[in-house]
């Protein structure tokens, strides 16, 4: 057996998703639908007219681990969580996910930037409903992780869910956190996992849930065709607790060693 290192193919998320939308449920780019764009506010990205769903795509391109003060923030988070310097060194270089208490402190720093993303997305969904004359349309905020390796999916889901819940004039009926360019390691697995994880304002909205599940399946198939890399394994977990347990064990990695 020999060690090899697999590196995933990265995509241009916005361009790829634009092309995908045109292939799914007669999806439209909202920019193509607005003929009078003078003095128009920023609108959301996509309309799926037959489903009465408007989507806005946001990409997280900034990697907090590459910021100049990241090491200092890590140190402060470990100290605030009650760890000694030696424990911090061992935990940092073990390759395992950061302890939950440390992640909680770092998440507080992440929270404000994510809140800004969610607030802007909400404004764009609201503006698109008005511009398109679809006040009852469902609003979906798609948040794609393009280059953020600092936080695992569970931390991201908590922050996104909290930010959406705090919106005073809420037009976000669902959020989807997905990671097309950031892959994750899971315990006892040599598969490079990516995540498609929705959260709903109304947990009983089966019609919207079915739409988003179908959207996720079709997006996965489209990425396979685009990259030429088929998925080794897929897991759909309708049970929220089971899904959260699965993603809570994951942490993002830039590459993944495999045994051959």
C-alpha cells in the first residue's frame, strides 16, 4: 500500500450555479428578467417560477485562518475556554477538530460577519419579491463555503440559523449551507465529504423542503458532470438530529490522504 494525496477540483461557484439554475425547474436568473434596471435596488439571484421560490446565493470567500491575527485569536479562545498552553499546543497540532468550547469562542467572532451576509441576503430577497410582483414567494438564502476553513459545518449552521432567526422583517424561509469547494474529513472515513444542509423557518413546510432536497440532489449531479469527479458516497438524512450528529464530527481539510 502506498500513500497518495487526493486534491479536489475547485469550481467557480457563482458561474457554475448560474448554469445549473438554467437546467433546473425552468430556473431564471433574475437579472435577465428585469428590463428596467435604473434605480433598482440589489436583487436576489434566481427565480423558480413554477415553484414560486426566489433564491439568493452568497459565497464565503474569506478564509479566517489566513488573517494576520488568527493565531492570536486561537490563543485567546483556548485561554478563555480554560486550557493551558501545553493543552493548546497538543490540541492545535493533533489534526483533530478544535474543542467545542474553543470553537464557541471563535464562533462569536464569526457571528457578526455572518449576520451581515444574512441581513444583506434578506434585503435582496425582499427587493426581488417586490420587483417581480411575487409577495408570497418563498425566500431561500444559499450560503456557499468557497474558502472558509476556520469553522466546521455545525458551527456554521448554528451561526447562520441564529442570524436568520434574529431578522426583524424576515423574508428568509430557508437557508442552505453548502460546501462545494471546501471538503471535510469525518472519523473512520477516507471520503472527502461536502455538505448540503438546509434549515427552515417553518419545519412543517413540506413543499419547500421537497424543493430544496431536489435542488440539492440535482446540484450534486451537475457538479459531478462539471468536474468529471463522481461522488463515491451520498447520504441523505431526513432526521435532523441524525444529520447534525453526522456533520458535527466533520472538520474542513484542504486535501485528503488515501491508502492505495
